[in-house]
């Protein structure tokens, strides 16, 4: 990755250092709030599963936080677009940072549930690595709550081979595609080949947690539907493109102000629910799609996690190399070390950066550690527990054992 996109410059003034952070966030995010979104099960109705996805993504776009430092960060790779964040200002949602695909679970490692303060002083340049997200990432973490089948790494791979199935009767050749970019196949051409009426009928079938995406020579964009569309028909039965509209949420680069419960301003991501006419969907080249677990193609799976190491005692080197695998994608790994009396003497976390949306196998050696090194604590008499936060929202114990020299 480019160093530029991951750079942050702290610029806290002396006056800002005196600002109290108490009460800036009216309703701080808590694990209780995150866990109130239920874990998906095969017994749930499709409506319940769809709501889980919508709620998870909405939380990513809106949860309140305030930084304990002021700083400037680069928003786009290779472009001089920056964003200023101010200590003591109330923000909402994961900020847009290109090429990043972070989950809300990672943020919680450096977030104070009592005050809503994010420890950006500790994060430093890692702010972009842990807080940033873009359109395919934010939607994917929403779908990851129910899906083990989607496996795209970006909008260029959102087609049936990777688990995104067309809604309605429109068709296109995707069997020979590795991605939209390499094949120079663009969504506007697919719409032109199928006809606007066919596409409008497809938009009319959208349900909550279905997706829409476009891909052009400049790149792509993806959104998630939040509810069923309003469909208005002409006298001849065709769909009125200007009066019919859908409702969506997406990760954008801009923010908008809403009010907190105490009347103060919260600057949330602008992609919280908004509407688009069918005419606009056609003009932008959006293709509607659904995922397997929400379309009856596949049942939701219960989570299962496996560790390659079956030994009760390990060295530091063996701990680093053991491989964890799961049917859901991983968000992050928590490392906890205890002394001989069972007292916790270290807690840290690591996560994958480059392939976060397809990360179903991992090892500590292949992740980035965001906390101090713990090698010197891996000695006989101490024990270790590795917990994995996965796409379903669950925290599972991946390994538990003792250290040996």
C-alpha cells in the first residue's frame, strides 16, 4: 500500500487540548449495542436475516465517536484529498478511505464505551488502517453477518461467480470473467443490452439487504437496499422511471449533520438511508443483485472455527505459525496472555489488511499487530488465549494453551 494514503498528521492546538471530551457523544457505541444485532441462524426467516444486514451496515455509517487528537488524513490513494478531524467534534460512522475495508469490531479495541472517545493519539498513522472503509467494505461487512458465500475483494468482482446473483430477468455473460476491470465489461453496456424496461422491472423486485452496483472505466460503486422500493406504473403497465424510487445506504466520502438525542450535532456519513429514482439508477448504470443466503439458494451456516495446532503447550514461534480457519471471514484476533496465577498481563490485537473481505484462513504471522510486541511474555508459566471476531459478529476462542520455552 502507498504510504501516502496511510499517513496522518496530528495538529492539535493548545486550545483544543483543554477541551473536555465528556458528553461530546450522547450515546457511545457499546458491545451491548453491537451484540443486540442477533447472530444469524438457519432457523431465522429471510426477513430477519435481511434486517440483520441492514442494521449492521447502518451502525457502521452512524455510530458516534470523537477523537482525542486533531489530525489530517489522506482520503484517496494517489490524490491530494485530505480530511481534517477535530478533537472534541462529534463524528458518526467509519470514514471513507480508499482501499480500506475495516469492520466496526476493530474500532472497539481503541474506543471508550463510556465516553465515545476514540484513542487517535495511540492510533497515529494506523487511523487509516483501522478506521477507514469504502463502499465494497461497508456493504460486505453487513452481508458477512449472514453469508459464507460472498468472496469478492472489491466492486470489480461483484458478479455471480463471487456470490452476487442478478435480480429479475436481465442477463449478461460472466462465466469468462475474472473481474469487470480486466474484461473491460461495464454495467452501462449490460443495461443497454437488456433494455431499460427489463432493468426497471428488476429494480422493482429489490428487497431490504439486496444490492446495487455499477462498474465503469473509472472504477465501481456498491450500495445496499434498506427497504422495498416505491413502484409507480404508467397506464400501459410500464414503470414510471421518474416517480419510482428505491431506498439505499452506502459508504460515501462526504458527511452530513444530524442531531443527537441531546440536540447537539453529529457529523455522520452521508450515505445513511437516501433514495434514488429508477431514472437515476439507469443513468448511473446500476445492476441489482442478491446474495445466496437471502435468495433461497443457500441456508445460513452456523459458525465453525478450527486451529491447526492441537498441542496444549506452544512456543512463541509455534503460536505465530498456527493457522486458524473459519467458514465466516475474520475481522481480527485478540491475544491475551496470563501469568501463572491467571492474571491477565497482556491484551492486544492484530488483523489482516490486504484481503480483509476474503480472509477465512489466517495466522498471527500474516497479520498486522496494532499493539506492543509480546514475545518476552511467551515463557513457561504463562498461558495464552487467542479469540477471533468473525463476520457473523461472534467472538470465538481459536486457541487456548500454555507457553513452553
